C-alpha cells in the first residue's frame, strides 16, 4: 500500500513530486493526486500520530456510492410529446438523461434510447386497452409496473394492488390488456 503520510511529509519539506515518487516508490500521478486531495481537505502538518495510512487513504479517497441500474424511459409520455412542436428524438434523449441523472440512475446511450423509442413505435409494442370506465387506473398500473420493472419488491406490490383492484371490480386483468405484448 502507498505510504500517504510519507508523501505528505516529503511534500511539506519541499521535495518535488518526482523526488517524492522516487523516495516512496509510487507513481508521480499518485503523488500529484494525493497532494491535490490533501490541499482540498486542508490537511496541514503535523498530522496526528494516531492517523494510520488506511484512515488517511479513506479521507483522501472516499468510497463512492454505487449507482443504481438504468433508468427506464417513459416512452408513453415521450410519445405524447412527439405531437408537440419542435420535438426531436435527440431533445427527448437529453431530457431523459437529465432525469436519469437527477434520480441517481444510469442513462441509456443515445442509440439504445432510439431503438427503445423505435420498438415502442412498432404496432405490437403498445398496450391494447379495451374500452373501460376505469382506463386511467388501468394505465396507471401499467405505468407503475414499467417504472418498477427493475425493483422486484415494488413490482410485486404494484401487481398485487392491480390484482386486488381487478377483483374488487370483478375484472379479469388478462381481458383488459394484452400482457404478453407488454412483457409480463
């Protein structure tokens, strides 16, 4: 493991980055990054004697939070926006990327987003909802399921709520929309 304490001690004594790298047996890039991060944290001499290299490493290089999976684009709302003036797939993709970043998810690449958009546009990929007084609720459940498709627990919860809703109204969910097309 790199001796971060020594890097900082030699730096504050006035040695150059190349000299420090040679003395400590690490790369010059490691020395530069360590010094830069120490300056950002305002670390000054003398360093506490109880501070170990592993603790110093965690101070200089904190663990990053792991990002979640990919954000599922809401193609249905994008399809509605398509009818607006000045719509472009590129702008829709940019908006999708902003939302994905804000929510903490990764965004699909532009080409993957375009292919998802194209797949939705094909005739077989839409929900075939029969006429119903409760069409808003039905579409709401479908959108919730598409939203939580990566989260198994939430997906099952939404599906259970949808089943209960259908039982209350004595409906067969398989007669309301074609679940095979939707990927269920």
